[in-house]
C-alpha cells in the first residue's frame, strides 16, 4: 500500500483498499516517527494479527507519503501444521501472535491454556501458577501431559513456546532406549561368547589336568599296593628269620646245656659206682660222702636248669614305666641275706628326681641282683670290700656297679653262656649272658670294663622315658 501524507491509500496490490484512510494505524504513525524502516504488528478488527514493514517516502526533503508492506507470517503456522507439537509465538506484551492453535491467537499463554482445557484438573494446576514466565517444564494441555520448551527470539521481544506431548518424546526416548538395549544385548552376547569360549578352553585344560592327576593317582595307588605287598613279604621274611635265629639259638643253647649237664652226670655216674662198691665193701661212711657229692652235683644241675628257665621266659608283655632308683632299692632288699653274711661297704649316688625307664620289673631287678651278686663274689677276698652304685638320668638312664675286687679276667667271653671262673657250685656262668639278653630286650646295653684302680665296672644303659619323668616330677 502506498499512502499519501494524510494516510490515504493511493496505490495498493488490493485495489479494494484504495481510498481508505490509515492515519490512525500504527504502521503509519510509527513510520512518520522514524527515518528508518519500521516493523509493526497489531490486532485488526477481526482479531487477526497483521505484520507490516513501513517507511516514509521523502521527496525533495519533504514528506511525500508512507509505503507499507504487509507480511503474511501465517505461512510459518502452515509449515508447523502436521507436527505433533503445539507452537506459539508471543510478542513483547505476552500476547500470542502466532500459533498452531488458531483459537489461541490474541490471548496470553495463560488464557490460551485455560481456554482450551478449562475442565482439566491438571490445567487448573497450571492456572494456579501465578508466574507464567516460570511455567514448569512439564505442563498439561487438553488433559495430556506435555513438555514445555520456551525460547526467546531476538526480535521485538518475541518468544517461542513449544508444547511437546510426552508420548512423542517417549516414543523417541523409547527408540533410543531400544537401540541402546539392542546395543547392550549385542555387547552382552559378544562378551558371553568370548567368556564361554574361554571357559571351554579352560575346561579342556582342566580336563587334561584332571586326567593327568587321575593317571598320577592310579600310579601312586599301584606303587602303594606294591609297597604294601613288599612290606608284607618283608614281614614274613622277618618272622621266618626270627624263627630260624631262635631255632639256631636253641640249637646252640641245647649243645651247651647238654655239654654242661653231661659233665656232672658223668661225675654222678662215677660217684654212684664208687658208692656202690663202698657199700658192697661195707664202708658206708665213705659211701655217704660220695652221696653228698652226688647231691651237690644234682644241686648244680638244678641251678643250671633254673637259670635256663628264666632265660627262656620271654618278657615284653609286662613292660611298665619304672624308676630305676626304686628297682635298685628293691633288688638291694632282696640281697639282704647275702649282704648280712658278707661284710661289704655299699655306697650309692643317685639323683633326687626319678630316672624312668620302660621295663619288666622282675627281670630288671634280676639283672641288678646278678650284678650285685657278682660284685659281692669278686670282693670276697678284698681288703676293704666296697661296692659303688651310681644311677644317673639325662639322655639315657645309666646304672653302674663298680667294685674293688679282682677285676675281669677275660672281657671277650664275659657274656657267653657258661663262662665262669668260679668254683663249681658257686657259679654256672649264665648270670651275665641272661642279664645282657634282658637289657637288650629293654632296648639297652650291658657293658663291662676293668676300673683304672682295679676292680670291675659294669654299666647298664637304658633308654630314658622323658614324658614319664616329667609326670612323676
Ligand atoms: P657266674 O657268676 O655264675 O660265674 P656270670 O655270667 O654272672 O656267671 O659271670 C661270669 C664270669 O664273669 C664270672 O665267673 C667272673 O669271672 C666274671 N665276673 C662277673 N662279674 C665280675 C666282677 N664283678 N668282677 C670280676 N669278674 C666278674
């Protein structure tokens, strides 16, 4: 439209408007005030918003009129049509000038939301909000939950608000979520594939290892079985050996016994033949003394068999913890009659604490008695017969018997059965052989030597019983 300086239309694209006066309209008023092109928007009589660019026209420094160009912004509205969002553009006064919802035009945002959904409770909640510039991001339009986004347009103080229903947002979010879930599922599947591949590889290794272990185990089992068999054979062999060595010992012993018994038997035969002759010749007195000799020989044979009996008696069942000091005391008590008959000084040295050993009481005492009796016999002719007994503990239990007698003549044959230097009737030479056998049975050792100052020293060493020593203490 071209207006003259009075505001009348002189030319227009719409010929119907020619002649109309627009002196009051803002685009004319604003243009006159400015030397530049001005933009104006106002609500016309029909309630529609009109947007204009206008500029005054000067001719030779004088005002000739105003040229006005109306802008149709509704094509923007048309371009918004078809999208699911509701879009509004408000001017600096907060009035809706453009909107996808035609009924909202000319209203404020508050009025618009109220108008379209007056009954909605959620809308009422929005109405209650006084400050519309601080509208929440979430709003309800037409009872539908929507998301409100507001942007300021750097032109004329306008701002644009978009209401997006959650369903579409949700659809988009769901799409993204679905994509993410798919991606994650794919990642999981790949991870699972690799994990299962590794597990399979590992289980193959385990299977190999367990197969090897099984083989090793079987080999061990075989070895154990073989060892058990070998051990069994060894046991049988040991038993056989023990049996045969016993038999050998028996053979040796019987040879010695028969030799020992044959001699007194031969003597007895001679004495009996002599006494028979003496009786025939009526010499009973002499015959009686021969009988006495026979009696002595019988006595000697009896003592041999007695000692053999004790040698044959196998111990081991009655092993018990014994204090060596007590064993010595009771052995000494049994020697009382001999000690009374024969004057001998007996000195003893023994520790205050018990000296425990594992032994058969009777046989241990028998050994001690044998040693004491031998010492008494050896000191029979000594000037000041002295027998010294020393008992000590520590690593091994030791009992030594030292005398000041004549000393040992033959150390090598001392422990042989029937070795004796004593007169017939005084000894048969079995005491030390038996004693050494007994001490061996107890796991110990019986030794003998000659003392530096003469006399003999017999030493019995036995394994000590440590736990029992502490218990007894
Ligand atoms: P027996 O006492 O019947 O002779 P033993 O076996 O007890 O039998 O002793 C064997 C021999 O050892 C004795 O005859 C003696 O010669 C020697 N003997 C034993 N004890 C002593 C000792 N304390 N001193 C010297 N000789 C000893």
